């Protein structure tokens, strides 16, 4: 089982041009964000395939909450209720589960998947991060990308409070990042492969400076281990 692989693939596309290393998180602002991921690929058959999805991201102190936006009519609650495992237990849908990431006082991370539909919190151990497409970097979660990638890129034009950073074209492709120094997040991340038939973009919109804290409303949720679902 893998979770949020599309999001991971889009942001991991930065590795086409740069290699980021962990760094300590900088002091930054609490934010509520709308993050839209898009990709476009032209296959060998000449067919262009476009995909997109949106997430609401809350960044507050030592917590990041990433919740997929599900359009009306895209999810059938009734159909989900009828979904059963062979043992008769209702299947817990983790495909659209929230990512709840916390940085603990000792610097370690705690990752949980939250199924709002099933009212279940799933603890994910560090050795299981790869199964859910999480890179284990707090800075990448908190800033959407690790700020160290900017040091690998060439500064470009400025747009109001934002500045472009870009890599030179290489055999693996290229990347452009529109960085906001005040909020310490990218407003845009654009990547493409070397032949130009695959392009990905992440666009960020700030929707609030005093975000809600949905993780404080989970007292009635049951708690399970991710390993319980690896059958």
C-alpha cells in the first residue's frame, strides 16, 4: 500500500536537478495553504495525459496537516461502507487519508495518517515511511520543499515579494522555484524532463494566517498501527 504517491512524485521531481540535505527548520509563520499539483505527460502513443489534485495544508508551530481536497461526488460514502475485508471488518480507506506530521521536542518526527471518514488514526513507523511516500524530512514538510535546494539553484527575477530560482538545463531536466522569503515557502515549483514530454507544477496559495487546528478534534478516533494494514 502506498499513500500520496502523486504528491511525492511531483515534489521529488526536484531531485532531477538538485540534491537536498536536511537542515534545521527556520522560524516561519503559521499558515493555511491551498496547494495544487498538476502533471502533463505525452506518451509514446502521442496521447497527452493530464492529472491534478489539490491539498489544504496547515502549518502551525511543530505541526503540519496535509488534507486532500475531494471534489463533491468523487467519493461514495455509501460504497465505502459496503467495502469489507474477507474477515468481515470494514476496510479503512488510507488513499485519501490526511498526513499529520509533528516534530517532537527531541527533534524526531511523528507521522500519522488520519482517515476522517472512518475516524481512524494510523501511526506510521520510520521504517514504513517509504511505503507511504514520505521522505522523513521535517524541513520538506514544513516548507513544502527543503530550503537548501535554493542554494543549488541560480537566483533569477523577482516578482513583488517572491524570487525565482532555477537550475541550468541538464541531462535529467530542469527546475524553477518561485520562493517567498516572508512565508518561507515556494509559491510555484516547475519541473520538466530533458525532452520536454513530462512537466509537473505545484502552485501554492496562502488562504489564511491563523489556521484552524483540526488535530485537536480527534479524541474519539481509534488508533491503529500501519503494520496492521500490511496483509
